[in-house]
């Protein structure tokens, strides 16, 4: 038994394994796994889509026709399960095959209606503004398969071309001119070429937008760095002290105003070489102007005025000599 399992594993893992070898080897898989199909809910599920998935799961599980009939009712809900129970219990249906059951199921649960709806959708199917060509192509194929699995490729190509965007439609006609007989492989190759053309254009647009955004960001950074690092020189028409005052802080402005006021005074010495003060009034060393006794009075004594108020509300002014 171990040798058989190893032989099966080696056969399936070989890079040149063919489809026939896979079908022969997976009939008795090493690790069998059951694939469960979706359940059919009347009024919500599409019977054509449900049958396709059921057939796919049956093939994966290696079910025979008898297994399909036996397991079919396990995946039907509500009225569908009641219908199937009545169908297999009817003596007139004793000789029905799986194909007969599938056709009766589609007829009873809207298979024809689903096909008509799919055909209506296919006729009105249009490519979206930003929809990729391949996605639109596969949607058309899916709708066509719901109408008829063996629908001619010429009919599919007609629906596909009519739903393309005007610009892509003209380019597709150049790539694949319409003919009475459409080859499936050549038509598919033309669709892939059109998809590559659309993708290259999208990449060009993205590249242009990226370059534009990068240029704007670079200019903004350069402008910001120039503004913060470069100190502009004052223009000749402006007064330089006023321009410097405009570019200083409040503390610097106060210091600048003080220095300007000091510079406005007469240029005199304030100290002697031995650091004694010089009077601004008499220009003699040894004392300050506030204590100078020889301060000039302009010929008369300076006076200060004091104002008093009497009880009658009249003001009285007295001249008091300043000492």
C-alpha cells in the first residue's frame, strides 16, 4: 500500500504530468476531499448558475450520474426540496435520467426566465468608463454562457463590439476587422491586444500625473527653503535703519531705538582716563550734571509751579523757587 501511495504522489508531482494521468491518478486520491456545492434557494439563486456549480463540484468529487441524483436533494432549500421529493417519488419519473431532472428543474424554477434575463443584460451590456477590457470581455462571456453554453463566437463578438467604448471600438475594429466567420482564438488574441493597449495608456497617464505632482512638490519645497534660508538685501529706495528695524524682534527694536536716541545727543566725553565722570553742564571732571552747582539758569532762577484748590473751587497758583 505504501509503494502504491508513493507511486501516485510521484506521478502527480512530475512536471510533465498529463491530463490523462491526472484523471487516472485522482480516481483514488491519497487524501480524498469532498467539495460541497452551494445550496439553491428559490427566488434568490439562479438555477442555471447553481446547476453549473453543482456539475463542477460533482466532477471534482468524482460523482457518477447516480451520485448526482442521490445528492441533488441535499442542496435544495424550501420549495425546491419539496419539488424534488415529489419528482423522484412519482412513478412516472422512475426512468428519468440526470439530464431529464436538470431540464425539468430549469423549467420549473425559471431556467428559461433566467436565460431571457441574461440575454436582456447582454444586449444592454456596456463597458464602464474606467472598466478594464478583460473584465468587460469576461462579463460578456458569462452572460452568453447563461443564455446558451454553445453560443456562436460571431454572436458574442457582436455583443462585445457594440458595448465597447467608442475610442476602443474603432481601435478593436482595426485590430480585428469584422467578418462573417469569427475564429475564437483570433478574437481572443485581439481582445488581449486591446487590453494591453489600454493598460499601456493607463500607465502613461499615471506616469504623467506622478511627474506633475512630483514637480509641484519639488517647487514648493524649493520655494520654502529659499524663503527660510535666504536673507533679502534691502532695496536702495528704503532707509536702511528703518528696514533693519522692520526685520528685528521687539526686544531688538527697543535696543535699536535706545541706541538711536543716544546717538542723537552731542558727542562729548563722559569719563576721564582715570574713570572719573565728566559733567555735561560744566564739562569739568569729578561730578555729574545732576549735582553740578554751576548749571546755567539763563539769567534767572528756575521755578516750578504748584496748584492748590481752595474751598470755593477756585484754583490758586503759587510760584515756588526750585532748589
